[in-house]
C-alpha cells in the first residue's frame, strides 16, 4: 500500500465520525488508531471541524481549493513526531458548517485566530497553501501576535492575482466568480471538474491519486459546498482592497515561502520580500501547485528545519 493511499484511508476513518459527532454535539475524541483526532470549534456564524495529531510546538495547517484538511495527511504523518499539528477545514469546506457569508480572507483569518487561541494558548506557527495561504498572510499582518512563524506555500498574495485570461492570466478566477453559472456548469460533474483542475495545476500528474480526488469531489458535491468553495474566489476583490491597506506593514516574524517551479515559482517570494525582513525563499524543481502532495519529503524537510530554528 502506498503512503498516500494509507494516509487517505486514515483520513477517511477520521472523517467517517464527523457526521455522528456533529449530530450529537459530542466532545472531541480519538478518530483513528494513528492518533488523529477530530475536534470542533463553535464561532458566531460557523462550526469549524479540525484535526489534531502529534506532540510538540503547535503548527496550524491551512488548505486551499479544491482540497480539504486531508491535503496535509502526508505532512502530518511525517511530522507528527516533532510537532503538534492542527489542520482545520476552512469555513464551508469538509466537516465545517456552511455560512452564507464570510469567505473574505480577513474573516477566515479571524476563524484561525480563534482556533489558535483555543488550541495553542494564543500563538502558533501557521502554514498556508493556496487560499489558506492568503488567509495566513492576512492573519500575520493583522494579528501578528498569533503567528510565531509563517510559511506560505504556493499561493499568490491578495490583490496580486491575474485573472485576465486575455493577458496571460488564469481563466478560472472569472469562472469561479460568476455567481450561479459556475454552480450550473459543475453540478453533477464535480469529480470531473476537480480532477481536471488538479491535473492542470500539477507538475507530477499522479501525485494526488484518483481515490483522493474522488474524496475531495465527494466533499464538495454535498449541497452548498461548491458555492462555498467558489465563495473563496468571489471574495477576492474584497481581499484585494483589504490587503492594499496592509502593504505598509511588516511581517515581523520569520517567514518562509515555498513554491513549485512549475507554478508560483519566484512570484511568491518576490511579492513577500518587501514586507518580510526575515525571509527564506524555497522553489522546488519538478513541482507544481500541490506541493504537499508533489514534493512531500522536500516540503517536510524544509518545514522541520524552519520551524525548529
């Protein structure tokens, strides 16, 4: 059995208890024999589901679209012996509830801050990929006391995205932001669409196996979940306007950027550098957007060195 297949089975075991716990309002408890534990945090407008594993300094892992917290399964398996790892499903995703609003990264950053307050005594290292990276960036600038170290993994800072397909930009930004139309054209074809997006953004095309893609598609195919995912994109204009007011602020904590050469490349590190005096940049060769799956060992090695420093 491959490591990623084993990770997926373990995560499925954890996820299988989510509906029962949500219905019963049960207290947190072990979800599988590997020590992965599902917990819940009730905030004003959302119930966040998150998993906890390992012992040591606390590290919060924020996933992107079209994934769930399961995107970090390989990282958790490798690093749980050195760190206490917390991976939430972002609002509207996976086992978290589906608010009708609140997908701006400032609001998601507030969710994460509340999670850090509850689970880490107020401060933790934060690692964010894709949309989770945008939220991590906003959190580090607006509530720096919450973030002891910041790692941004193959994301673009809010306001730096290029959604103009006529000028080399990514077409999917406009499609996802087309309210109603994106849902209309993906309904019933969530697996096809998510699989196509993952393959297109990957350099290592088989890094995320079909079973894992099917699990993501199943999660997003539930009522309201695709709309929530698209909500992360529909909030981008609001994110850009908010982030414009943060450009003069400094990321005072140690910062590391990690990007796939075939994806964000040096774009991320160049955008972060003016705000981060203590910044390390990593670009991984032969890697695309899904760094945690395509270059798990390299990412974990870099994370361990940076977080232990």
